[in-house]
């Protein structure tokens, strides 16, 4: 017993000494932090989401050569599918359109698409010609729709204007889609077999939700929808908040994610040429009939989020008036 | 509160904010340096490895997962840097500047005599003599006062494994100290 007691006392003493030793070396050389700061890379830029797949491959810790081979393969595949810059615009769009219908589950939805198009009067005469395409063998499909610079074109697809088809499908899919579905479902219409008007609504609600979350902390709207600006403003506003008003970690994480999503959504619309505009720097929160954000729909009309976070679809003329109002 | 601040720091870093990179250095450079010193590196090695830790952190901030905390993640980078260093420099013995330790102890114990300083020095020498993995557990838990969960996260092992490692480390440390005492008496 005595031995045990003395041993535990020794241990306690040892731990105390270790704690004391732990407090040594508290000082660093003056100017050391500045020396580290000098090494901050100039290209400390926001992440590039386009490289996600490449990073994922690199993170697998497989051999460098295998990783390089996979990356090269991926690039070749992407180029062969979506490249074709030198090809005629029409052939390129047709090729891209067909690739999206290449997967078997998608082929099952073909009839749905045709009926949708019929209702809209895009291809009244060509149902038969379209529906025969997926039933043909894969090899034939590939051969016939391989992008060509000349030579005979497939008659079935010739009757439909590729732009019309793409536009029709985009119309069904809604003006935007949630980012989680970005990769798995290029077209929610084909994934669910239903017309997804709710998808557009979900996006709008998410945008409003993100702006609201930002406003709750900062009291204003983000001045720009670039991730760098938004995070800077959010961080500085959060810092100035009183300690008692601290946000729980989970809520903070949610808000950050929402803001990241918002910026990505805006970028996505810019890339798609949907003419988005954002006036967070000019607009005061809560002001009705003042445009905070807008983007163009496929129909040519505009979806507008006002400063009081109401949302409405307006014509181009009305939008012009609305946007001119704060300037007057 | 610290977690929330770290969360914002991470978000800003991910957004490419240069001020956040500076804030990260201001907040953690001293702690990382001390950690590396306790692992047995000389002051200039510790400075180099601290710099390297931050460069790696800036480069890989996007790899920081949501369930990881910034603090443990940074320490883990530093620990990996240290391990890599020891692997590359197997022949180099760990620096232990006894005088330096004595000076530090004397400055902290104005009333304590050289006896305390010697005891501290012996403990420190014994810690540095421990195998790397055991030394890391001692440094993280007892010297830097990390909780078991945090220290296990830094070491990249389960809590149970960490506890058993800690137990082994203490036993070995005790043995080493007893050995030193005998040697001292002779």
C-alpha cells in the first residue's frame, strides 16, 4: 500500500513538473511573426471548384503516375465530350444534347421529353424520328452523332433545331438548380421525371435565406456577391458584435455555408449568361420596390428580389423602370 | 468562443483573405513554436518548422474538414513536420541545452535553488530521451495541457490508444528518472 501511495505521489509530482516545464519557451524572437507573414503566398485565392475532381484524385494517395494518367484521361474525355471548339456551333450543341441522353436511365425519360416538346409545339412532326434514336445500338448512335465537319447528317435530329431543344429542356429544368445536385443531375427534369418548378423556388428561397442570415449579423446586405467580400464583411461584423450575442458554432457554420452557396449561385448565373445583377451596395434593407438582385429567366422576363426580400417576375421594361428609380 | 472565432478565420482563409492569414499567424505562431521546442528541436529548427507549418496550412486550408478544429489541425501539421524532420535526420541527436533549461527554470523560480533547476532539467532530459510517439503524448497532454480528446486528434489516434500510450510514457519516464537518480548518486 505504501509503495502504491508513494508511487502516486511521485507521479503527481512528476506531472506538476511537466506542467511547469510546459510553460517554458514562451518567448519567440521579436519579428518572428512578421517573418512568417512575409511568406504568405500572393495567390491566396478562393478555391477553384472546377479542380475539385482533380484534387479528389490527388487526395487518394495513389501513385503519382496513376494519378497523372487518370487526370490526363479525364481531360481527354472532357475534351472529346464538351470540347469541339473548332466545330460548327450547331453540331456541337447537338452532340452535347445527345451525350446527356446517353445514359440508360435517361433514355427511359425520352418519351416524357418528347411529349413536353410536343405540347410546346416544337416538334409536332418528328416524334417518331426522335424516339427511334435511343433504340438504336450504342455504336450506331456514336457513329451517327459524332461531331463532323461535313458529310451526311442524321435526318431525325436534323428536323429539330438543337437550340430549341436545349432551350426547352432548360425551361423545364428551371432557371437554376441547387448546387448539391450540380454534378449528379444536370437536368432535374430527367432525374425525377417531373417538371421541377419547385427547384427554382428552392433556389430563390435559399438566396433569400442566405441574405437574411447575413443581415441578421451585419444589419445590412453584402455589398458584393464575391466570396471574398462577403466573408470579409461578415467577419468584421461578427467581430464587432458583443460577446453576449455570440452565435452557436453550428449556426455559424450553416450561415457560412449559405453565404458560400449564395456567391456560387451568383457566379453560376453569370457563367450561364442569365444577366444577373446585384445592388447590395446601393440598397437599404427593407425598402420596397427597390431592386436588390435580379436575373433573367428563359422566357425573357426577369426574376427580381426586392430590398424587402419580396420576389417577383417582371418584364424587361418594368425592370428598367425599377432599376432607374433609385438613381432618380 | 475560440471555436467560433476559429470557424470564421477558416472561412475567411478559404475565401482567400490575406488578413485572415496574418491573424492565423498572430494567434498560433507562439504556440506552435513552443510545441516544437518541447518536442526536442533547437530554436532555429523550431522556427523553420513553424514557418513550414503555416505555409502548409495556407496551402491546404481547403482540406480542413468540418469536424476538425483549426487548433488540432495546425498542431497535427506541426507534428507531422517534426516527424518528417526526425526521419530525415535520424543521426542527429536531439538538442538539449541543459543550461538553457536551467536559466528558464531559474527565471521562473526566484526563490528556488539550483536543486529545483536540476530536477527540472533531469525530467526534461528524460522526456527528450523517450521514443518519439511517447514523447508526443507527454508533451501534448501534460506540457501543453491538451485534453485527451484533443491530444488524440492531434496524434491521429483513438482516445483509448492515446491513454495507453500515455500510461506507457509515464512508466518509461519514471524508469528513466530512477536510472538517472542511481547514476547521480554514484
